[in-house]
C-alpha cells in the first residue's frame, strides 16, 4: 500500500532522494493480478487556503462501493467495485480479446498537508468522479491581529 505525502512548500518535489522515487515507481511491480496500486488510482488535489479539494476518478463505482475515512492527518479512500462478468457468465461463443479494466478492491491513502475539520468533510460522486472537500481546521487558518495605539 502506498501513502502519498503532499509536497512540502519548503522542499521542492525534485529534492526527494532517488531511492525513494525509484521505490515509488517500482512499488506496483509484482502485485497480484487484479490488485490496484495507488499509482493506478489517479487523483488531483489542490488547496484554496480554506480547504483541501481532492478529485478521484472512480468510473463504474456506486456510492455504496466507496469508503472514505479521515484519521488525524490521513485520508483513506477504499473501493470495492462490483465484479466484472467473467467468461463463464458469457455465452459459449465468447472469447476475451482484451481485458484492461480495473477489477478488485483498492485502497489509496493521502497524507493531509494540514489539520482538517473531519466533521465537516464532504464527498460527492459526480459522473464517475469523486469530489472530496476537507475544510481547514480553525486552528490552521490565519487570524488578523488588530494593532492598537499605546495611548501616547
């Protein structure tokens, strides 16, 4: 299982050690057939200062096939798509020519770049794309401090 850490603003992405990058690239090698690596579950993530927004492509999954959890600084996305029909369920004349669609359960973990209000997280499945909004915790938001005169 891969865990993705959002890039630190202090260190550029290219400053990651080569062994870590190679390990990440090769992590999906040797997985059993039907297993889905984190690399094959693409996500987009961005922050607007008030919340973290994540989009994940989940075509063919129903709402009941998706499980989202937030624990401390980690978002976990799990899915169990309905099984695809195999050749035994097709007529006797069927021959599989190409089989590339993902099947089987998957899990993706994302390290959150800041503390979120777990009770206010929202998720919506729209046209096969999961949209997750994780509001930034009040403690993480900047507060304006009023400067007063000393009365002189």
